[in-house]
């Protein structure tokens, strides 16, 4: 999942972490030069709930302009983590 908009410097990663943990999802969230990247694993209904709540409950002043997701096979992650930011070329 890739989120773009006002998603850096506004507590977005801790918000994602809390929401994912509350729903029992696994994965990670990290900043990159173009926005925020999330890898989230769990039951399909919980993933849908996560995406809906991500948009609906984001605390101000955060703002999601675009949220793109892609379905991939589960990697079997355990737990959820905020990981170090990364620089991406071309972003």
C-alpha cells in the first residue's frame, strides 16, 4: 500500500501502527521520499476494515490524497513494525 498526501511529519506511521495492531494485522510501515509505504497482512475482511479506517480516522492535519494497494501472497510476517525511512530515486 502506498499513501501520498500530507502523511509525513503528522504522526501517520504511529497511527498506522496502532490501527494495524488493534486489528491484529502484521506487516510494516515506512516513510520514503514520495510518501508512506505499508505492507499489511491479514484476513481480507480486516484488510478492508484497515483501509476504510485509514481514510476515515486519520488525525488532522494528516491528509491522504492517494492510496494505492496491490494484493500479494502473504509472506507470513509476525507482528507489525515502524521501520526506518528510505530514500527512493526518482520520487
